[in-house]
C-alpha cells in the first residue's frame, strides 16, 4: 500500500525532521532501500547528496541510490521497483514536476507500493494543487498544479503571516498548511497530521 509523507520543510544538515523520517522508515519495513530523485535542482550538489546518504543510513537504510536524469528509463524503472522508499527532495517545485513528467517518472511514483517521502518541493509535487510564492516575491502566494498523487492542496514552509492569503485561496478548496518540522501522512485509508499542520477551508482558518 502506498503511503505518502509530505514534509513542510527539513534542513537535511540539521536533521530537524528526524522523528518524521524515522516513522516513514518504520512504515517502509526493516532496513529499507531508498531511491532519491534529485531533480529539484539543476546543480549536482555533492555536499547535499553526501548529507542525504549519511542521514538515511543513520535512519537504517540498507542502500541509498540516486536516480540520475541521464539514466535510460528502464534503469529508472529498475531502481524504483527495487526501492522501499522513494525520496523527493527540496528545491524548485516546478522543475521537479517538469522533470518527473518529461521522463515518464510520474508513472513510477503512481506504481510504487511502499513509501514516498516528499520534502518541501517534493511534498508539493505530490499534490493535486499546491501553494507557492510567485516570482515577484515571497509575500504573494499562488496556486499551481501538481502531479495529483494526493487529492488535496498543500502549502509548505507555513508561517502565520500567510494566514490572510491562505484564507483567500481556500475559497472553494481545502488547504493544508505545513510548517517546517511537521508533515502529512496519507494512504488510501487514512490521513494523519503530524505536528502543527493548519487547515484552511471556505475562506477560514479552522
């Protein structure tokens, strides 16, 4: 059964959502194998990759592999099929979604039957719709289309200063606003709010 963990934002170096990741790793089974799609940035950030490998092995991963954009699709399929956890990191949400769609990897995510962890941009990408700051600045929020693995709307890096805009955007939809250090866990049967996740609905903060 597919289980999604959508994190509002974690600094990998600080490991400030370790408890959430520990729960996700337990859900995936003993000594899970992890596949990372590091596609939310055009840069190949070796330092960040080393942090992720070290961190995930501390959490009990038996193996950590990176799915490179240059790989043939058949190799991407093989890595995904042999992984217990798929991890989508933080970065540029639109770029991540574009790469997943262009390579056909959205299909791999939909077929996955264990755990997918999305951190910030990775979490937003999993949603039907997501909230993101416009290019004009962080003060203005807008709604964009995600990949649709979950049928609700999410805002990451939530802060109370965003309340007025989120209330306005919630007319006609429900928005889960996830602060850093919190997450949503969902599967086909249940939805759990892990930490201080806020819900906005019908123009109100509930």
